[in-house]
């Protein structure tokens, strides 16, 4: 089955003194995990996202009228920071990998199966 | 329950688990078992066969494979039917296998931590024990449609999220067994609450008793599993003594020990002995030891409050919850006098407990023992203001009257 691991981090995860060094450390560990998963044939794709200050949202309103907004779709204390797409036999295998995704205190990894369309 | 009903209920966990392992589908497994049980009603007019489980397994597997075959025939109208259907001959051959024991895998699926705790408890009792959604709704005090939706959602998630039908890996084992134990605890808490209510939920407690015993049989080397099974037996042993003739609650240390069920006490003691021999402590063993200590009054004539207070000290370190702290204060009050009990209670943090009835009941008992009738009455009024269920209300009102 294919699963997406969605990485949510606290909005202030890398702020303040030592934030930049912490970020470099976490990114390095993401790279190492991704490399290992690719080599094992488990990872299909994945990426980290630039900060929410770079986000732009297209909103579809009543009657299909679309408007453009600055910022992420919702102001939350956690930001969606990146994702992995993996192919593993079952949820337990996906959860075992999700546990290994690096993060700071408060990081949440949401594990969601992908919809598979029959060929 | 009739002998017929008992034979079916006893066969159910093993047969449904084997069906679920084979079919990889909880709904199909349950449906096939229900059909086989209905067929058994017609096929066993006077007495059950020598091995009802084997009969039900064969009948249910045949029905399930037939249903699959029919579905596959229908699916042939669509190009590229997914898998070749089994022929009736194959179905019969498969059914001659002995029943594989897949009960543990089924329990781990139903108690997977990816499911919400209340859904796990309901699903386990539904699938493993065969309790109806209607009966579960009554036990969990929710409307039946809510219960049905809870069960359906859990089953849908198991299928859609790819929850595996497997015993967990060693690395995941501690967390997974904890999820199973927490599920059983929720189920039993529900059954225990119901003790004071009408008898229609007594069967629910019996199912939790059976389920905890089944788990102890499947995992005889896990001391916390054994302790939980012992705990349920100790608590159930006191059930016949929990209400007096007027329907009022009777606390354990005032219960008529002649009404306690010696068979369940003995079974619980055996489980605790085995758990102790494994040499790994845990909160459920301590909790079961506390229940067991209360029951020694049947032999000695006195509740060993000092032992119980010491056990609560240990439990508080393992499970620092307000419930533990309040119960510990009561035991300290009985063992060392009400002043020490009140001092222990004062440490709990009363602001968190204002809406919690046992806190006020405990305070009332300690103040009354200390001769502080005014404070005791106020605490009882606070307890009664929280609208306790009838059995507890009768008990608290009687204590209120005794204080004048």
C-alpha cells in the first residue's frame, strides 16, 4: 500500500538562538532517512516545503469564483513542512517509518493511505 | 443462556478469528459466522455436535467461500475479475482443515492503537464476543446509531488504512499489548459501572470476564495480562454483594463476605501467583493486589488497610492519577486515622476534583471518622448534588441521615 507521511512542525520550531543549527540538523537527518528509504525501494517521492511565509492560497468560493490570498489556508500553530510517499505492505510498516521521521518536540507525522485507482 | 447459546458463544472467538484471518475481512467473517449459527439452530435440534466449533467453522467457511464465488460471478460481468473464484470442491477441502487459532491476531487488529479507544473496546466486544450494537450502546450509554457508526468507522479504517492482520513485531509489542490492555480496562470499567443498574448488563460483564480470561490463556507469560484477568475476577467476585436488599451500594469493606464468589477469587489468586512468578511488576498487578487484599477479609475477618495503603503508595508512583490519590487517602485514613487521610487528600489538588463524586464521598468518610459532622455533611451534600446513580445515591443519603 502507498502512504503519505505528512510532517507538521510547530510554527516556532526553528526560531530563536540555535534555531538555524537545529534546522540544519533536522534537514540532514531527513536527507539520510530519505536516502535509506530510496535505497530500500520503499520511498516513492518526498520533499520539504519552503516556509509558510512563501505560501499563496487559491480559494474557490460560491459559484466557483476564485480568489488569491497571501499565506497558508489556515493559521495554525503547526505548519505543514514536507512529506514522504512510501510503498509498504501495511499500516504497521508505515507507522514504523513514521516513527523514524526526524523532528523537534511537537512534531506530528500524519500517516494517510493514498487512494489507489485501478488501471 | 441456553446450552445451545453457550456452545455458540464459546466457539465464536476462535471461529470468527479463523474466518477473519482467511477472508481478511471482519464483516464477511461476522456475517459468515452469523449464518452458520443460524444454520446450527436448524441442524442441532436436540443437542449440539461433539465439537460445535469445528461444525461452525466448516459451515461458516463454506458459506463465506460460496458468497465470494457468487460475488466473483457477478464481478465477471466486469472485465478482469480480480481473482479466480474457488470451486465448491476447493471450498469443501479447505473446510476440512482444523480451525487455526487466530484469536490473538484478531484481538490485536480490533485493539490497534490506530483506532480510537472507545471504538476499540466496542469493536473487540462486537467482533470477538459477538455482542450486538444494541447491547453495546446500552453498556456504553450512547444511542444505538452512534454505536453502529463507531463500529462501522473502525472497520472501515482497518480496511482502508491497511491495519494488518498480524501479531505485532517485537519492537512494537509493548505499545500494542498496552493498547489491548487499555481496551479491556475501558470495557471492564463500563461493565463495573453497570453493576448497580438493571441486570440486563450483567451479561456484558460476563463477556469481559471471558475476554480477559481468553487473553490470559493466549499470553500466559505477560504478567500484566494475567493481572488484568485477575483484577476482573476479583471485582466480579464481589458483584453479588455490591447492593443491599434496598438497592443501596455497599462498599467493599462492609460487604457480606458470604456472598463473594469463592470460585472467582480462587481463579484470580491463581493468576496472580503465576504473574508474581514471572518477576516483572506493573500497575495492573498492584491494582489487582489491592482488590485481592480486600478479599482476604473473607479469611481473616479484617480488611488489611495498612497493606492496602502501602500498595496505593506503589500504585501512585506508577499511575499518578487523581483516582489513585483519592483512594490512597481513604486507605491511609482507615490505616492510620482520619487526620492523616485528610492530609493525604489535601495534597491531591481539590480544584481538579470538585465535579468528581468519589472525592466528596472520600472527604465525607474521613471527616465523619474525625468527628467533624458539619464538614462531613457538607461533603455528602456536594456528592449528592452531582446526581449519583440510584444505588450510590441511596448509600450516600443513608450516611447523610446517620450524621443527623
